[in-house]
């Protein structure tokens, strides 16, 4: 069966592609997000491929091997990186391998062993003090710290890269949840009308007047410190969604009022379709243009909100690669170390600019005044 787009939808997509600024922003941002999902193969302190003693290893993909890799920082020798090593007292020593130093050691020793590192051979959490790199170091091509290091000696480029992935996935998850709750409540209010609409509208107005920022700060601050990082991130997402879904209900309620007066809704009712089936099968798909129009702007709001909360230390857990944390650190060294805050501001500016361009293009392409059908 040959699947074909609705002619009106095809015209809207064609119009979107013709708006070059928004279309190319969509491709660039989507491509960057796709690359970030495979970030461990691009930005990592683990080797991609290791060839040693006629064996193949893939540390960036596989977390553990039957034989431990060994690294002794004081006196690195080739034999101490594989198998059982001894420290100065003769006791067995084991630890995480420094693949960057291992690569240099093998190259200097002229061994047949070799390895391949990612483009940025640093992780978001590890430091490079053992290699002579200090904290708050400026950008360096020699050590491949392309944006320098932060106050803990961590690579800023790696933290910005993983921070992009976290903030984008967080923003997309926030947007989907807000749209699901807001559109469902708005459609139900618009479809049933009467007392359901009146009562629902009053409750939504009351909930919308609760100060969002203060409530998020209060609820995040009371979360116990022993709660795991993943749980804290999910809690922050849940709290932000709970106090952010109300604005979408107004638009969906108005769209539903308009759509339910059309003949296809009356036909579905005559055929015996129930209210929930009409709302989710007929009304929601026909109000999707409203959702699509607000999608990019909601993503931009989510990115700005989580970055601002991180900056105030009420957002993602401390230690998480975050643009807001980077801004907070950078303001302390804004004169002496301008690359710290400059990298975060540049990333935020570029992403929000692209999201805004996408939003403008989507709004113009899906404008109902340009593509309308009349009965």
C-alpha cells in the first residue's frame, strides 16, 4: 500500500522547507541532537578501539573486561597497563586506565599495541591533573582542551557537549508532557462545555496563578540530598511540568470549540462514538497545527527555565554537566577566565536562536490563514 501525505500537510511541509533559515536550523539542531545521542563515541576519556597482545578491546562501548586495565600514575610503564601490577610496597594495584597517557607510552616505547581515542579525548567528570593540566587552564590544542578546564580541572568542551544532550532531552520530555496534559484537559473542556468547561477553566486559572519559579525552588530545595541523580532529574522534570501545563489548555480549548462544530464530529456522534474516542481520535488530530506551532517555543522556554534554575542552583543535581552550572562558575572568573562563561553563553545563544528560527518557520508554514478548508 502506497502511503501518501494529506495534500494540505504536504503543502505546509513544502512551505516550511522553503523558509531556509528555519529549515536549516532544524537540520542543524536535529543533527546535533542525533550526534549527542552517540556522544560517548565522540567525547569520552575511554578509547574507542584498543589492540594489545593480539586482542581487540572496545572500552568506550563495553564497560568491563575479564582482565582489568591498570594505570600507575607515578611511573607509567607498558607492562603495568595490563594484567596484575604491583605498587611500591609490592601489593597488587589496580585502577582506571588513563588511555591518553597509555597511548603516549605505547608510542614512545615503540610497541605494536595501539589505540584510537575519540575526537575530544576527555570525559565530563574526569580531570587531567596527572598530565600536568591545572584547573582553570585556558584552551589548549596540545592537551586537546579546546575550551579550557573548569575549577575542578574538568574539560569544558566535554561538559558543554553532554550538557547540550541533557538540556535538549529534558526540554523535549518537558514539552511532550506539557502538551499531553494541556491538550487533553483543553480538549475535554472544549468538547463537553457547560459546567465542565466553567469549572475546569476556573481551576486552571487558579493553578496558573501559582508562582512557577518560587514553587519549583521550594520543592527542589526540600528533596533529600541522598536521593540519586536520576531520581532528582525526574523529580525536577515532574515539578516543572506540574506548574507549566496550564497555558496550553486555553489554545486547545478554543481549537476544540471550533472543531466540534464541524460535520465530522456530528457524524461520529451519530455512529455511536463515545466522547473519549471523539476527543482522542478526531479532535486531537485536527488540532495538531496548534500543537506544532507552539512546539519550538515551548522547547525554548524549557531550555531557558532549566538553565536559569541551574544557575540559581535549584535545577539539575550538582555535578551534572549543565550550562547553568557553567554560567554560575563563569561569573566568578568573568574577567580572568572569560572563556568559561563565554562558551556557555555562546552555546545558549546558538541553540535558542536556532529554536526561535524553527518556531518562526513552523508558525508561518502552519498558519491556518494560508492553508484552510471550507465546508
